[in-house]
C-alpha cells in the first residue's frame, strides 16, 4: 500500500515521516496555500530522504515551464496536478518531463465527474481522488463519498485522499480498494506542521489492517 503524506514544510518532519513508513511525501507548490514551500525549502526537506521515497510537488494551473523549473531546482520525482488541467496539458507535460511521475488529482463531485478520469489515464501515471470544496484545492478535512468509489477500477493506479485520518482510514480501506492513500490535514497540528504521533498511529492502524 502506497502511503503519501502531503503538505510537508519542515525538513526534520520529512525524515521522521519517511522513517515511520511513508512511501511518498508531498510538497505544495501553490503560493496561495498555507502549506506552500519554495524550491529551496523542498530541496532542504528531500536532501536526507532515502532514494526510494517519492518526492511529489503539488501544482495547480501552473505553466509547464514553471513546473519543469521547480522539478529541476528542487529534486522532485513526481508532479501532482491539482487544478483544471486538461488531458492535452498532461500529454505535453509528459513530453517535457518523461522521467517524472505525473499524478492528476480530481475533486470528485459526482459519478459523472468521476467518469471524466478515463480521459486522462493514458497521459498520466496515477490518479488521486480528493473531496470537492468550492474554494480550497485540498487539505480541507472533508471526506469523499466512499460508496461512490466501491466499483471504481481505473486503468492506472489511484490514491484515495480527502479527510482521511488515523481513525477512519481502516473503515475507508475496508470499503474501497485504492492502490494507496494520501493524507494531509488528518495528521496535522496546524497547516504544514505534522503531528508525528498521529502519523505513527496511522501506520500502526494500517499495520493491523494489513495483518488482518
């Protein structure tokens, strides 16, 4: 099970979270976000991480040239598109960054909206499904309608996001079967400041689930 902890801002926390069991860390490259970090901050946070940890930058409606520059400057291994990017944009980004994982996030409003994900799967590596919020791109603490996702089986790997916490993650994973999960506000003290006790509890609960 892939586990991504998103909204990392502090180098010490990035290492601690990786040591607790995260397989991917997310860094917010959207200046309006309270979890925003610069290329220099990302580089400092990933410098001591093991090679096998995915380092994913989260962008929203950013130009390909700017994304490429930040990827090169910061040491990111993945790009998560969290805005209104079209399939054509994903295709062009793939050409620009052929060796970087591309994730496309959807803030799911309905089954009809969910069906649109099939337009993207041949241009990206991974889908991420988040809860819809009219004003915020993510980290809202709101959960998705998990029942809507019970039959969701896209042609590429996908991550479940949206309001996951150490307390509800087992319930979510008993109901839907994603390839991984993504948490941000559910393991925070405040935006960008992770609660390492909650992260540890998350992996403890996941361990119990996987053992069962």
